């Protein structure tokens, strides 16, 4: 029969005490909880339209070209006034002078290009279409859409956030019911990345040029996401 020595008894006692001391750390004293994610989407239609038009001249007489470009810019600013586009929504750039080179059969300076950009923010589709038609009638050859905006984006973002919270609560309720538990209060809420509207301008021409009905702005989604931890009763 194997003998148990005094040293062995002391070692076993130390092991037993260590186990007892470690046991409380394995107990979770916090409330039972569940963490879920929720998302909310709000469809929005852009109602502010940005346009950039460029006045440019090419040639050798820089002073004369600058004068013609400035006159064209003045006409664009007058058009904005006629359409009641606020001054703060129109920005005219500084003058640009760029050399024009010929590279074949050898590199040679053949003149300069003088240009200025004018950026417009038009409120409403009707003003936008009138602006495009007016710029085209002025003979401008470089007119390009520069994006769209949603004027009440902040309000719609709040609505999307409310939907995201409701979605998270609904998901948590389904899981709690399936587990035969009662859903308690939210104890931690984290708003995740908010996705601002990124609309794309879609245009379809009808037979009547200039008709606002021939332009169709596409819809975009404003999205909010949350992560919420709920207590389980």
C-alpha cells in the first residue's frame, strides 16, 4: 500500500486552497444580456443640384481672351440672378492661364487657354433645368452636373436612426422569446457609422427640350446602424 507522506498532504492542501480562491472569478455577477444590431433606411430624393460651367478661350492674345472670359462669366452670374439663385450659392473661380503645346513633329508653344469655372447650387428641379437651358443658350460648351444634395438630410438621418433602434429591439425580442426570456431595458447603445445620402442624377430627355419633366433625379437611401445591449429578465 502506497504511503501518503506529510509533504504530500501539505501539497494537496495548498492545491485545494488555490482552487477555492480561483472559483469566485468564474462566476459572472453581471445581468444576463443580449447584444443585437439594427439598421434603418429612409428613401430620399435630392432637391439641390450642383452644376459647373466653364468659360474658356484659346489663342495668343491673353488680355483679349481674359476680357471675353470675364464677359461670359458676367452673363452666367446675371442668369443666376434672373433665376433667383442666391449669391452664396454661386461661386466663380479665379482666372486660369494654361499654355497649349504641339508635340509633333516637335514640341512647340502654339498659344494659351484662358478659363474660369462657375459653380451653381440650384434649389429645385425646375430651377435646375432652367439653369441648364440658359447656360446652353449662352453658347457654353462645357456644362457638367456636379452632384446633388438632400436639403433635409439631417431630419431624415434622425428618422433612420429611430428605425434602426426599433429594428434592434424587434430582433432582440424575437431572440428573447425564442429563449423563453423577457426582454429588459437597454443598458448599452452604440451608434455605428452613418451613411449620408449619395444620390446619382439620372436624366431622360423628352421631345420638349427644357421641360423639367425630362429630368428625373434618382432616389437614394439614408442609412443608420446601431448596436444595442439589452438586459434579459
